C-alpha cells in the first residue's frame, strides 16, 4: 500500500480518517514548530496547527496532486493560517497592548540554553512577518530556498533578499549577547 503523503491525502479525500491521522502524526510537530516561531506563542501555535489540519481534512476531497509536493502545500496552508492569526492580532488597539519590557539583554548575563532560545525567539518575533517566515522555513524547518520561495509565492531572489535582511536584523538584535552565544556553542 502506498503510504506517501499524496496517497494518504487522496485516501483522506474518500473519508479515510486513518489516512488523515497518519498525515497529522507525520507533520504535526513540524507545523507546530513553524507556527510557534511565526506566532511567538506555543498555545497560539497549537491552535494554528489544529486549524491547519482541519483545512487539510476539508481540502482532502478536492486534492489533486499538482506541481507542489504535499509538504510544500501544507507549509503554505500553515503560513496562511499564521498570517491570518497575525492580522487579527494586529487589529488590537494600542490601549489593549501590554507594556513591553526593555528588550535589550544585559550583556554580562551568562546565558544558558533556555535563555539563549528565549533571546533568539524574541529577536525573531521582532522581524517583519515575511522575513520571520523566510528565516523560519529555511533555518528552522530546513527547507531549501526553492521550496520556501514556492510556499511564500515569491521568487528565489526575493526569498534570498528576505533572508539577508532577516539575518542582518537578527545579528543586530542579538549583538549584545553574541559573545555569550559563542561561548555556549
């Protein structure tokens, strides 16, 4: 029996819940990770992943293997869900926003694993959405530039520009803790 993602999606389209469940088991962790890095919040990421897989189930009857691989299509669905959630979050008025703490880290702090991850996540969250998604897809999800560009519906050159600007901004935000990062690595 063919257990490729595409075959499972076709089977899910005929109402095969086990096939859809296998797709969820295969891809849930990566989609939650992608959504967490994009949205900056684990709870929101889990909710977004649930929305993604509800959309997978809903789209399954109409699924036709096309030019894109299933995983590329799935990341595009995840990106759209995350962008929808971010757009709704931006509709919040300034009065509803909490007061933000000074984001500059104390350079003398000895950083450890979770602290480093926290600083990197905070810096990633400051990037514009397109840069954050590009960096997340390529550096955290391990996708090739061509795949990430396809998911984002941009040219490879545009993706590389987003990556370069994102990396530059991350270096600037993390510059104060860079010596600690290097010592930890």
